[in-house]
C-alpha cells in the first residue's frame, strides 16, 4: 500500500508506520522512502497531520481498536480520508468452507511446511473475531469516521472500507 501510494502520488509525503522494526526494514529494502517505528495506538504525529490514512490488514491486530481509530481520527485533517483494507467474514454458505480452510487446513499446511501452525491459528482467530461489516461501520461512525463506500473483494474474503472524518 505504501509503495503504491508513494509511486502513484510522487508529490505526496508518504510515511509507512509499524511498531515492528524488521517489517519496516523490509519495507525500506523494497523501496519505501519514509518509515516511522511507532505505535498506532499512540501515533507520533500532531493532530491534523494527514490528508489520508490507510491501514492494510492491521486493525484486526490492534490491542485496542477504539483507541486506534481515535488516533487515526486525531491525525487526519478535517474531511480527511481513512481507507481500510481488512479480512471480512464471507456470507453463508461460504463461511462454512472459509472457517474450515482457516481453522484446520491452513494451520495444518503451515505447520507441515514451516512449523508456523500457531501463527496461522492466531490469524484464523483474529479474522473470525473481527466485526462484521455493519458492526465495523458502526465502530467507525462512533470514532467520527463517516462511511463513503465499501467494496467486497476476493470473493468476499477482503473488504475495502473508505471513510471521511466528520
Ligand atoms: C498482518 S500485518 C500487515 C502488515 C502490512 N500492513 C501488510 O499489509 O503487509 C499487521 C501489522 O500490524 C502491525 N501492528 C499491530 N498493532 C500495531 C500497533 N499498535 N502499532 C503499529 N503497528 C501495529 C504489526 O506489527 C504487523 O506488522
């Protein structure tokens, strides 16, 4: 996401943030110019710093989702945009197959190939515990972020949600 923004908006000041230093080092190696090691629950930026905040597959991992959303709200300019890309539980009957794949097949394969079964069990749990689209919209609205549009992607497994600071 950071690379796409950096390449697509060459005049913009694009910053990639994570609290995991090795992940930032890999981003740098792939060409991300500006990175900041920091906690999304306590962003190291003044209020109204950004026109756009994007978050890809990260909100699911936040220890305190409302706090993370309130930080995003704080650093956005008035009318700034927040775009979220995150896994989403697919509708019935796909949910049944998806859960089987997530909780049994994927951890089994991961354990077999890389001894990383536990990481994939965590991934499965975090995806299944993430709020459904309507509940997520409610949380975003509570945080002061008004829904602009939402788009289901990858057969409903991923959802793009774009909001604007009220
Ligand atoms: C599944 S990875 C996604 C990484 C990247 N956005 C991508 O799409 O490739 C989730 C990332 O969220 C980061 N993360 C989780 N909680 C965070 C927090 N409070 N502050 C900063 N980063 C956080 C983790 O370190 C991890 O790199």
